[in-house]
C-alpha cells in the first residue's frame, strides 16, 4: 500500500508485556504510517529488545502481510499518545491497560 498525506491506515498494536496478546486498533495518517514502517524496518537485524508489535489490519483485527516491531523508545515517540487515548476492551470486557 502506498500512502500519502491524505491517506490513513488502521493497525493492530500488541504490547505483550502489558496486555498479553490483546491488540488495540489505531488509526494513523499516511505520513504517520510511513514513518512507523521506516522506523520498524530500521530495527531489522539489530537485535534490539522489542516492546510492541503492529500489523496492518481492518476493524475486525484481520491482519494483512505488513508487520513490524518497535523498541520502547520508538513506541513512546510514535504511538504512545495515540495508544493511550484509545479505550478498548479485551475478552471478558476488561479494559486494556495504558502504557505509563
């Protein structure tokens, strides 16, 4: 998928150390998504400790082939504010935790 300023992308974001295998849906602008993909690509082969995982998805968390991972610092810079602003429930109706 090519992105531009007026495009948007839905992603599912998992933070295993905080919410296990539950994901939050985030909506990103094309510019935000391009930066996210470039940052995730720069992590390949570096052996960095992974904090979060993401994948392109739809409203039902049906994932596509575009995936990536971020370190804690990268997550804080790129997704933390958006992630914490979304209130989402996992199975059983329990709210997913925010990242402190």
